[in-house]
C-alpha cells in the first residue's frame, strides 16, 4: 500500500477532540425540536344566561324518507330474488343441468313481481304522507350550558357509557 504524504490529508483530530465532537453530534440529534401548535382552543368562559337571540334550527334531511324506504325495499327485493333463485337452482339441480338461461327464466318474473310490489307500496306511502312544515317560534332568553361528556371505551368488546359532568 503506498504511503501518503501528510500534506494531501487534512489535519486529524485528537482523541479528546473526537470524543467532544461525537458528544456534540449526539446532543444535536436528540435535542427536542420546537413544536408548532396545530390547533387552538378558546378557553374564555361563555355566559350561561343572556340576551342572545335564539337561532332557528330547521330540520333538513339529506335523503328524503321515501327515498330511503325505496332503497331499503330495493335491497330487500334483490336479496329475496337471490334467495329464491338459489332455492330454485338447488331444487332443479337433481332434475336437469341448470343453465343461466333457465335460472333467469324462472327468477326474472319473481323479481318483476317483487319490484312492482315495492313500487306500489312506495307510491301508496308517499300519497298517504302529509306534508306539514313546522315553524318554530322561539321567544325568551337563551340558556347555554357547557357540560363535558366523557365516553370511555376499553377492551375488545366495549359498551357505551356516556357520563355527563357538570
């Protein structure tokens, strides 16, 4: 191995300097990084009673009740058709080789009758429903209570125990 002259290499540290430099690098690596706050909570107390005017809170559903009922009926009809189709397929399994055409031939009329029944039921329910719009007339002072609710959940199978603290 060729011997290098000392002019080509930078000056080397002594053992004491190397230990001091190693300590400095380790301390820099484990120094805690200042954290920036990601949320702010206003802790000023709210008045429990005062002249704040009431705010109407209208009841607006995202999905109308008749649409949700029709969707549930459609899921029920689909599940029923699958069950009836599987039952017919199992019944016909021993009699003949069942093809897709034969299963569809048997189950499509049943699905059509179920879909018509669901549509008629939905139409009857929407005709019977009365549309009454409720107006809330608020009067008087507003009382605001700031309670905390603790909802602990422990374990694999949990139960809900909401505890109200005043």
